[in-house]
């Protein structure tokens, strides 16, 4: 069995409490990457929640690029960073997983989010813990199943992301339909 640390390189996020905020207009301005951003990137949607924390600092901080694989130590979910979150600052609650040509990024996200064997390993690691947060050590030591060929990985990864997006679009359409019907019912009950 291969461990995740033998397959990818890990880049931890910037420790948030060490970032020195400044009000100097010349300082770079960053938006923090958060849990809602992970969900948006996973579904290929933009929920425009707009409540992301921001900071101005001269400190060297870790930022994300489109296509980076991010794993949340809070939720245990991973995703590919979308274009909307390019340049976002990520904190110590997240870790960037850098793949090589042997592992497809989308397939890695699929594996981390959906593989039952990996889910079980993550759950075992949380048992007895007061704070429900995964550790970097725990993620590095995840045992992976045998990886299929890179062509098969690409196919599975692509299908996975397409399916999540399709489901999100269907949900959005259903919610819009419900809102329209409810509005018509409200109008009808006034007459």
C-alpha cells in the first residue's frame, strides 16, 4: 500500500495568527479561502456569498492557483481550485497537494472525497478527538488503493466533476422552480 505522502507533495497554508495586517494601501490585498469556496469549486458554481474575510499584508503568504488540489483539515473534503479563487490566501486549516504526472488531480479529489477505504481511515483518526479536525500527519499517512492507469484516472476524475456540477445545476433549477410556485401560491391566496 502506498501512502499519500509518497504520491503527492504537501504545502501547508499560512498560519493565520502570524499574518500581520497592515492598513498601508501599497500592501497586497488577499481574500481568505474558506469552506464555502471549497464547495463552490467542487460543484463548479459560484454562490457569490461575498462574506469572505480579507487582509492586507506585506507578509509572505501561501496563495492558491487555478487547478491546485486543496484538502480541508476542517471538513476532510478536497477540491480543485477554480478560476474564481485564483490568488486566494489559504491558512493552516488547508493543505495544498501537489501531484506529478502519475496522478491526475481530479482523480485525486475523487479518491479523497469518495473512496470508502480513505473515508474509514479519516474517521478512525477523528475518534476520541475533542476537536473535529484532521492533522497533516494523518492526511500524509492515508493509505491509497492501487491507482489505475493515468488515462483511467483522467476519465474517472472528469466524470466525477461533471456529475457534481450536473447535480448542483439540477438542485438550483429545482430550487428556482419551488420559489416560482410558492410565489404564485402567495399571489393566489391574496385574491
